[in-house]
C-alpha cells in the first residue's frame, strides 16, 4: 500500500535540501489535497500560513477522526505514524513553526503511549528543534472541525467559530496555524520523497453488513461493484452511505467513486468511508441511528442544528412507532432541508442529508413503519418494541 | 472605506465593504430581526435569525460582509421561511408577550411572522431563585448574550454554556446555583436577555404587603439615577428627568415618606472625602478605591481580596441613608425604629444582595429596581404621565448636584473632588466641572493638587475596564469603580433599552440636572450640615464610623 511506504526521515532531508519554496512547488505539482474532507490544496494552505505575518506559527495534526464509518486515520497511526510525524516536521520546516500538536481523538487514547515514543524517536533522530505535543480530545465529534479543534487545544469549549478570520492566518492563540489531517501529513512526506507517488490513490474505510470490513487502498474512480466484491457482503445489498454526511443512497454497482459522484448537495468528501447496508435493515432504523449521532454530537451553538437535529430524531422515532402521519414526513423534509441550509458549520450543514436522501430513495421503508409500527424486521426483538 | 457596488433587494447601491450586511440594511431602514447580535460584542452568529440571501446562499447578516457585485435579498420566501422556522425551533413554547415586560423576543415574533409552533416542549429545567438574580432556563433561547456580556464586558465569567446539542444550556460553574459562584450580581445579563429568562428577584409583593400593614411606617428612598431612567418605562424618551413625578407616584403608592438617596450620596462624599484627606495625612495606603457600587465590592471580594486595605470603608449611599432613617430620623420623628420599613428604589440588582449582607444589619429592608418601581406604579393604577411634580420630604430630602451625578460613571469621583478640594484648601473651587472624567470612555483619568501634592485619580466602569485599571493602579491615589457600563445609569435594574444611544442620553440628563441645582457640593447640603451638627459630630467621628462604615469579607469563588 502506498500509504504504508516509510520515508525514514529522507523526505525531511530532501525538503531541507530543496528549501521551503521548492517544497511548496513540488507539493503543488504532485497535486496533494487535504484528506480530511474539504480537499483543499495542501501547498496553498501551507503557503498562506507561511506568508501570514507573525512571530510564531503552529502545525496541528488533526487526528480527531470521528465520522461514523471512518477509521483510516487510526490505521495510518497504527502502522505508519513515523511518516506522519515526519510530515508534521516538514510542514513545521516549511512554515517555520516550532510547536506542533497532535489532536488525538479521545477514543484513541490507547494509541497515545506508542505515539509519544515515536515522536520522541523521530524528533531526536531528525535533529530539528521542534516540539510535538499530543492533546487528547474529550470525545466531541465537532472538535474534528478545525475552528472547534483550535478552541479545544487552547482549552476553551470546542465550538466551531465563525470564519473569517481563517485558522490558517489566525488560529491557535491568534497565530497562523496549519491544521492537516493524519493522512494528509503522511502523504505530504511521501509525495515529497517518492516520484511515483499517486494523488489518485485514496484510503477507503469499508464497513457495514459485510464480512470483510477494513481499510483498503483504492484509486479514485473505482466502481462500486469492485468495492462490493472486496467487502463481501453477507446478504443482498439495499443501500450505501458515504459516511453519515453523504446520506443514504441505493446501491449502484456501476457508480464510479469520485468526489463528484458521492457529494450530495454541499457535503464535502475527502474521507472515503463506505457503509454498506443489506436488505435485512429498514432504512428508517439507519436514519434513526445517524440522527441520534447528530443530535448527540451537535455542539449546541446554532439554532437549526441544536434544535433541528433533536426534532428530526423525534420525528423519525415517531415514524418507527407507527404514529406518524404523512404530514410528519413533510415536516421532516422541511426540517432536514432547513438544518442543511442555515447551520453554521459543516456538521450542521450535512445533518439533514440522511433524511433527505432516505425520504427520496426509500420512502417505502418509511411507509412500512407508518402502516404497521416497527414491522417484522430481522434481528429485532418484538417484545422490546413494546 | 472600501466602496463596492452591490444589489440590495434588486436595487443597485454603493456601500462600504467593511460594514456588516446588517449595518448596511439598517442604514437603509430595512429591518432585520436579530437575537444574538450585540453591537459591542464580536458576532457569534448562533441564533440564525438575521439570515439574508447572498448570491443564492443563506448567510447571517450579523457576521457577513458584502462582496463586490453580490446580490443581497432580505425578504425572499426562502429567507422568511428560514427565519420563521428557526424562531419556531428556538421557542417551542411561545413567550408570553405582555406590554409591561416589553420583551425583545415579542418584536421578533411579529417580525418573523410566527403564530403557532408545532414542536412539543422537551426542556424541564428548575428555575433558579437567588437573592438578586432569578434565572429560568426553560425560557432561554440560547442566544448567549448574557454569557458574552458576562465574559467580555464584565470580565466576570460567572455563566457559560454547559452540555451540548439540544441539552446545551446556560449554567454557572459546575451547574451550581448562581448564588454559590463568583457572580457579582450586576444584572447586565438581565439587560441583555431578549426573552426575560433572567430577571431580578422581585420584591414587589413584600413591599405591597408592608404598605398594607398599618403598624409599619414605610419609608422609600430613590437613587440618583432612577429619576433619569424611570420615564422610559412610561413611554417617555430616554434622558427625561422625572424627579417630581416619581416622588408624586411614590406618595400615591402609599409610602409614608419619600426620601432622596442623594442625601446619602452627600453623606458618602463627606465621609469619603475626609477619609481621603486622612489617608493623605497618614501617607496611604493609596490608591483609595470607592465602594459605592455593590457589584464592584463583590468583584473585589471574589477576585481581589488583597485590595481590602485600599477600599474606602464607606457604605453605599442608600445604606447610609437607611441607617440615618432608622436612627436620626426615627429619633427626631419619635418613631420606633422597629416599625420603620426602608425601601430603596435602585438601578441595581446587586443592591438587593447588598441589603442581605449581615454586617449591614438590614438598614434597608427591601430594594426595588427601577423596572420594579415601574411595575408597582402600573399595578397601583397610577397614570404616571399626568402626575404633578412634587418635592421630597424635607426631613431627609435635600440634595446637591454632587449627589445627582453619582448616577454616572465618574460622578462619585467628581463629587468627592469638589468636597475634598474645599475641605483641604479651605477656599472655593474655581472650576467645578471635572470634564475629563465625564463621558462613556472605559477608563478616564485626571489630576488635581491638594495640600501641595498632586493627586492622580481615575475612573473605570464595566468589569473588564475595572480589571484593566487595576493592572496599573499604583500610579493613582484615588480610583472610582463602577461595575456597570456607564455607571448606575446603565445598571442592571434600569429599564431595558435597545437603542445604544440611551446610556449617553441618560448621562447627559444627569449632568443637566447637576447644572440646574443651586447647591452643587455635598458639604453645602443643609441637612447634611444639620445631621453632623445635631447627631454625628464630624465626618469620621465614632458614631459616624459605627453607622456609616463597613468592612469586607473574602469570598470563595466556587
């Protein structure tokens, strides 16, 4: 796998030899884009940070991967953390930072000890005067959003902030800060060192009703059919979901997975996670579990997300209980579109996708529940439903 | 100024690109409803009520600046629907809109055109009843203005958001009761709450009960800043001086005597100016810091207990007057002090807390805020506007211009300097107006020569400014602190205002009232002179120390 290729500090050496500007040019040429979701050009981000006037700059590695169905960063940190750390050192060298942070997801605490050892080792061997500190998140999904993440590192409540000012020019303690994802930083080191590095190759987290859930490396544009072949589903598939953000869609084996095809409305996709759902599920149940996630993880700052997500969850539960009337589905759609349309941050702006898409493609599942309450579904205990 | 052309509701206009969309619309008289927006705070864009369409995208106008050539629509169906739905989500139970409360949210309700709501109320918080401030999270719409005012303007940080998602709510540290954390009870959160979820602890019922009790002699005293703000509650423009009508209304409410806290203010100045001169003789400790403001006293007790020696020991004016009412006046009028009930009308919620301090021996029984007085007058069915002007009761009712300006930031200092100068120099003060410590600037300073020594003085209003001033307090001899922006005229018990110009108008009215007075120095007040002659002896005498001075206690923050 390309992501597992180790750079063994050679990338840093090469970067130091080339000089900061040449590194930025090289990254631009290689076409490295952020792998966290927004697919923003890494070279441009670093350049903006570097050219912002300041006495101090920071590098933050965003290891707060919390989107349901995404576990590629964990994979990278488990198997190739040294290269990621080297990527941070290269970024620090390019923008002129002395202090770096790894914002580690709360649930990944068990990775911390080994990471610390690896940081010590890599920094010592590289001989550069840079400190890397691990800051552990407290389990809030929204802290993966970069403005909230920066707040959290500074010790404040992890709420997304209104931008501009952008983090890249005004981040930690008001100083220019580069926030990059684990995969991005790892790729940065690899892209600098290896001439045959391919920007089209991405990490896919594949999970759901499949026998082989795992992280796979696949090229962009891969057909859904080959993903299904790799994952080996247990039963006939009914739906698929690209993370939670992408909503719930019918399986289309002919679909080529590219940023354009998996984007629903404004959601952004750099993190390729595929959840495959088979016929034993009612899509409303999937929607309920996604809705609970959003209602639980909403930071509570802006109205539509704070109040809208809980109302969506309520209405979905009402559908499942068999108490909903057709008008409720209209309210549901209105709410979902509203939450998407008027929320402040990326979380809220995609918190209605699962409802909009499932209402569009799986209305039958809703109607089945509305007619007879929670019907005879596999794996459900009828007594529990009472 | 960055000029750019934009389209606003189809009309091509040229605007300053550095201005927010909200400001641009306001200047063109387009009303956009706002909730979380506060002119002097950094925009948070959390309520999403001020949405407008910018190039087909919904954006919050309180935080967005225009782009060259962009097209803004403020009244499309999409915009109106989004605003309405946000309001609906925020208030599952519509607020009760009564005319007395005059809540901001009621205006927004009509602006967004919301009639009925579809969603059930899910929240069930326990309302918090404190001695000064009452909070009900069930009414809250999470606009966060209270939180930001408390943190950014007052620098107290008593409240913040707790929990997340739908369960996010305003709470004090570790979900404690506001009474048990470092809250200075300034009530600025009340002034900024658009839905009335925070309010003062009402004592109207207790006062009405006392007024109905035939055995009690109920005396009322009104603070200097009430008279410049009370009129606003009865539809008068900001800055109307309604002293005469206020006294008449209080008499009609059934109070036996109407006294003027201005007299207490003059007493405070007599004591404070003498204390300053005593400190000058002793050579310190400097700076001496005023203690008229109960919010500031709490702030000092919580955050700066090491400053006790700098604090003046003078009680606040209404406590002094309460003490004199229950001793000097009781003796003179031949009334048993036990029968006297003293009610203070204050611009302040912290005074409610102050009156419960054990070391002050309940010299004042109840404190009503200006807003509560407005309610009481309305309850008693008095037509305020048509009342004649009446005078305070002469027993404790004379006042000077020096006392009137206590209401504005810088006023206590100015009044103290007028008296201290004449006490120490034994000659009349040439220029009576200390212009350098007037106005809305956060920190004001100046200097004067007393006994051949240069005395540097400074004033701060608003908690954040107070903290800033304390950082380099050592260069001053005399400091005036007011917890609320603008001083008492902007106190947490004053009528809730929306026009940011209100404070300036109230301040102008205060200084206008001072100019209109015949006596403008505290020591010229005939009743003050009489009280010292007949009862107290001289400022700082043993009896004065016992009645009019106090001490402070260190308070735990958590």
